[in-house]
C-alpha cells in the first residue's frame, strides 16, 4: 500500500493541484474536498497534503493538523447537510476496504436506518474481563 508513487496517487494529485476536486478547506498540511460518492449529501474527505498510506505513518505535527481539520470539517458538515448523526471512517489496507492508499478520513452524514457502515455483522457477546485485560497487556507491549 505504501509503494504508490506520489505522481500516481490521485490524492497527491489533488493536493498539488493537478487533479480536480471540490475543495472546501486547505491549510499548510491538510486539505478537505467533497467525496466522489455521495451516499448522503455532504460526504467529505480530509487528507494530509503529504503522502502517508495510513494513520500509522503520521508524524505528530501532521497528525495534530489532520485532527484539527477533521474537527473543523465534521462540525461544518454537521451544520451544512441534513443528518441525524455523523460517522468518521478511516480504513487501513484491503481487508478494511481502503481504496486509495493515501490516508483519508471520511466524514459522512448519517440518518437513522440508512444501513450504511454497519460495523458489526451481527449481535456479539460481551467479552470477558480477563480477555480484555489480556488484550490490554498485549497492546501495551507495542506502545
Ligand atoms: Zn498520495
């Protein structure tokens, strides 16, 4: 996923002005533009200008700028378009259905019953406390 050259990456092309997009916000490190597919009107993408495959590659400065832009865009989408809620969506890799290998955060207006972004395929049992503690211990070893 990280092997895409910036000159072949459509989001890099949007960031450097060589591909068209309906840009709604830009600053030194980030930009936001209207998504091609509008499940509900207002679906917007927020990206870093520089090519990062996903959030794991971000430096702290770019990460802070990206989150600041996500906050700004999410608030604006929530005011500008009909919604009963909002979803933020970032996928990493093909198993998570990442289509463009340049970090992007989707901001989606949501409506009750829209059947979009169903996170769990069905009812799941609540995990046991000892399982959660074991997972937390595993995760802490990788921080
Ligand atoms: Zn890129």
